[in-house]
C-alpha cells in the first residue's frame, strides 16, 4: 500500500499519511484554504512516504530501493498495515545483495 503526504514549505508542516494522492491533495486544499487563503505556496508538494514516514525523495537510491522492496514484501503479508515487519527488511536486503552478486558474477563470466 502506497502512502502519500502533502508538504507545505512555508509553514514547514506535513499532512498525516494518506493512502491515495487524491486524499493528500484534499488535505493540501484544506490547508491552503485555512492558512493561506486559497493561495498555493511556492514549493508545496505531494510526496510518497515509506512505512516509517520517510520521504522517498530525500533518500539515496539504494535506501529508497530497499524501502520500496521492504514495503512491498510487508504488504504481501499484512495488507493495509502501517507496522514494520522484520522479515520483509531482511528479505529486501537479501534480494538486493543476491542481485548485486549475480551482476558481479555475470560481469566476471563475461570477462
């Protein structure tokens, strides 16, 4: 399950996590109406979050890949849950490591 949040750089606030981009946009609309008189603050965005509430845009590519894989593996077992499942993190690291080793093996075999 994907999670989204709206972020206002003027107020330096982030909305609570939602499950759809439309719900995050609705939160942003309410925020604009209440605090900015309907104006769009420069840089207001809707971003995707991982299970821990971290924004994918601020992560390095390797960490973002691990977080997305871990979230996907956790959702296979606990669809709709917001908790972190240890086995999903371990399986994500195992998948990334085995993919890297397979790539190195293929490169070594090609040389």
